[in-house]
């Protein structure tokens, strides 16, 4: 197959032809003899072909919480948002922190997913459940209550293993005692971030801190450990504590004041490394009971496009935050994050300028609500390709459940 269109290629948009075979970009050309190339897919020149988005923080639920979301509806939601790879969090029911559960979760995901996926592993209860998890999982996720409830020598053994294996370890960084007691004050997040930065620096652990809510917290972390990376979410970037009230506005870490929101927006061009949704689907009844989190996959690109139209973000920076930098951080940048020969043909085709009114009743996600409900945003996902196959055509999912595979099964563009 050949795709013709305006392609984001090496930092600029160019009219190009992408030759795709076996799920991989085989060639990139400025021109071709069309009479000799009948199988051309033309993308309207009002749209732009980007490296496929990668979302490193999603909760796809399934298992005993399939009523909230499952791997099909969650990855369909991702496809509709232009996301070609999702990383699934381990706070499932049952918890994904034993090797047998990790293996089972991979088998469930393999049967249902329509985009490719990675799986995080939770902090295991003992070292027998540790060895070899990295063969299946993309990384490990550590929660504040993990740090509170496990003996420090156990934590140290796990982190030393992760360091030795060069495994990216993602931290939800809030001070454990305060987190467990329900304290949502900024000091709880600040102290948690400072502790994690100092501890992981001491052992040289590849460290990522997720959903940071204020610029000063990022500065604290990177001032301690320059090698760690951070992400922030669409809701923390766009919404303040004044915009969404309890119970619907409940999320951890919480929405902060307008000053923190404005500081995060500025740091999208600075200290923030990655953009990630923390897609956290719940039923409406659960949200009205104060459950934490929001669905985010189907509005994430719209938030970025809105900031682009406001002059806050360049197209280059959008690609860095939601494609290139995630690939680099998780050591996938030899197959993902760029449009290059030899890379997987994961492509997100977007319109930057159309205005949209957010209507969550049309979501593919089972969570038919949104913190952006009714808001006017910009941008539209025209098409999503995973390994050269169109999985979303702007309206519908176009592949069967099970097309998506574990991204760990790829090496240098080949399965």
C-alpha cells in the first residue's frame, strides 16, 4: 500500500508518498509514477499525517471491572482519539502484580484490542513473582499505598531488580500517609515527588513520575534527579478546581488552582516530557459517588489541537509530547515515534482546525461522560493506522477485536 499526503517528516510537513508493506514503512518518496502504482491511498491535503500517538497512562479495566471498560471498548476509544499504542495500568481487579495474572491479562488483551498495547506490572507481593515480568510488561507502576504497605527491604529489592534490568518504573508520587488518609493538599504531592526523585536517583533507576499537577513540583523533581521524566494530563492542563466541583471533579491527584493550571500550560514547552490521559472510565453512578478519574482518550487530541490553535503549542511539540517522547522514554524509538523507513506504520491523520463540541454520548468508551462535556474544542482525527492497517476511519472501528498486539513482541519493526 502507498499513502499519499502531507506528512510530518523530520520536523516539517512535506508532500510525500509512504510505501507500506508487512506493517512497516519500506520507503518514503517525494514523487512516484502513479501509472505504475495503482494502490494509492490519498489523504486530503487539508489533513496531516503524524507519527501515531502513544498514550502511556490508561486504565482499560476489564477483568471484574469490565462493566466500566474492557480491552475492546478502551482500545476502540484510543483508536478514535488517534492513539495507536496504549499502556495499561495494573490497579485492576484482581490486581495485576502476579506473573500468572500478567500472563492472563496479556491473553485477554490479545483477544480484544484493536490498537497495540503495553502492560504495566504492579509491585509484586514477593520476589518469586518478580523475575521475568519484563518479558511481557512494558514497565512497572508504583502507587503511594505500595510504598506505605510494603517493607522497605522488599521495595529496595524490587527497585534494584528494575535498575539491573533497565526497566522504566512509573510512580504515582504522593506522600503515602497523606494519600491513604485522603489528604489532597499540594504538599502531599510535593513531598511525594521529592522523596521519589531522591530515592530513585540514589540507585540510578529509570524513573517516570506521572500526572504532575503544578510546575513547581516538576522543578523540584528535576532539580533533584535530572534524568527522570514527567507527564501531565489533559484535565490538569485545561481545568482548575474551580471548573469542576465534587463529586464529578474528583480525581487523584486533584485538579489544582488556576495558577497551577497556567504554569502547566507553559511547561508543555519546557519541563513536561510527555502528555498522557490517565484515561479512567467509571459509570456515571460511580462518578456521582466521588470515584476518581475521567475518560480521556477521545478528547486528548482535541485538547492539543485547541492549544495549537491558541498559539500555545507547535505541531512539532504535539508530536514530541504524544508520540516521540513516549517512544524514547520506553525504548521503543527504534520502531515508533517517527515516520521513517524501517519503522512500524503507525500513523494518525488529523485535521487541526475543525471546531468540535464535545459529546460524550458518542464515545466508544463505556464511560459516556467527560470533564469537557459541551466544550468547544478544535481538531479532528480523520484516520488511525496501526501497522499499516486502518483501524479507525473517522467514524467507525474497521478491524476486528484482537488486531492489536503487545508492543513487547516487536523488534526493529518486525513481529
